C-alpha cells in the first residue's frame, strides 16, 4: 500500500497464506517490465492492510519500535503475535491485526502511519521474490521475481510502467534485503532440515530473544560469560556495544554458529583447553572404572575357582 505521497508495496515473501492462484506463473528478472501503480486515488486504497499476514524480520522490529519510541518487549506485546517462520519450528512474530476489520494497527484512511519504516513484507507487494538456498549453502542460490495479482488490488489497472528493478529501488527493498539476508538464510537452513530434529526449547528461546529483542541480546553478550567464551575482536566489541544494526548482524552470525555449527565464531583457546581437560578427565575416570570392574570380575572368578 502507499501513503498519501508515495507508491507502496505489501509483502508476498513472508505472506504464506496467499491464494496460489494469485501468483503469476512467469519468472521475472530485474529487467522485466511491469505495469502497476499504487496511490491514494486507487479505489482499493489500504485494502491490502487488512486481513493480511505480515511476518516481521529482526530489522523490521528494530526500525518500527524505534519509530514508535517503544522498547522491544513493549512493541512485541502490543503490536505483534507469535508466528512460526516459514513452516519451521523457529519462533518469530507477525503484526497483530486489530478491530472488526482485521486492520494493521498502523493503517488509517489516509494510508500507512509508519510508511518510511514500514516492514519488508509491505515493500515487496505485488512483486514477490523467490530465493532458493540449496540446503542453505553459499553459492547454491537461485533468485527470481514474480507478480502476485489479487482480485482486490486495482493497482494493475493503472498505467505506470517500470521494470522490477525500478520498482524495487522505489520501495527501498535493497537495504532490507541486505539487512534480512543472514536471518532469512537461517530460516531457510532450518527449513531444509525439515522438522526431523526439532530445535531444543533453549535454542528456540535463544533464537527468539536474539531476533526480537536486541537490548536483551546485548545484555546477554556483555553481562554474561559470553565474551570470556568467544573470541571477539575489540573493534567488533565496540561496534556492537552501541550500534543496534551491528549487534543484529552479529546475532545472526552467533545463531548460525550455535544452531548450525557455521563458521564465524571461535571459542577462546583457554575455554577449549578447559573443555579438553574436562574430557580427558572423564576419559581417565571411565578407563579407571573399567579397570576396576575388570579387576573385580577377575577376583570373583578366582574365588569361584578356589571354592
Ligand atoms: S505497516 Fe500496516 S499500514 Fe503500513 S503498509 Fe504495512 S500493512 Fe499497511
Ligand atoms: S490493494 Fe494494491 S493498489 Fe490497492 S492499496 Fe494495496 S497495493 Fe495499492
């Protein structure tokens, strides 16, 4: 949707409840032409801000709550409800619709009240992006675009023509894509595992905390043994201490490492040595126990022979 001054968009990428028949079966590239315009004069203005599923990315949460001057817990409890991400067991949030009309809490008859900070999902519509990651592997990606033409959306009856690339630039999706990239990769990775091995409750809690509440995650990094456990260079430490974007990107790296064993985080040598020491001790204890059991068994046999 657009505000009263500008062209707007609404998501497809995260809106998994779209009718598949609305998806045009043509693969588009950045150079493909599209005829579409959204402005306050269209008869359907703000129709797409009702009865819609808008899953929020960590970057969306960060920018929206700042725009509204709210803390993450305030924003999450007031404006969102829980949602699992892309049919995985990864917990996330979606916008909580309000009122009889199931409206987004930020819509008014004049348009979107948070327009310049609207979520990623709202920027994509009606140009969906498919981004396949084969098993979450780097380099094994295929990206293309497609149109979502829903009967209520009259923007396709407007005369404005542009390419997919021009549309996306107008909507400011490139920055969003960059900010969401590693988070999306985590979700796709998880999806590729299907639900054979479920995430532990602790892992789910950590994922939710790191991706929805950066203040909490910052406390976790700076007020726990985190920095004594992981090697984090001093420049990064200073950047993530005050800069939320940097902290968010760092959290994705941390999650990729803890959830999927991805590279990018190194456990401090002394911690590794401590762990090795504990494992060695455990091995020695085990060996000693086996030896003792063997001696006991031998003694019992000797006794049996004598009697
Ligand atoms: S944030 Fe809400 S009001 Fe704004 S464009 Fe998205 S759905 Fe519409
Ligand atoms: S339904 Fe389509 S044309 Fe109407 S406000 Fe939403 S995006 Fe714009």
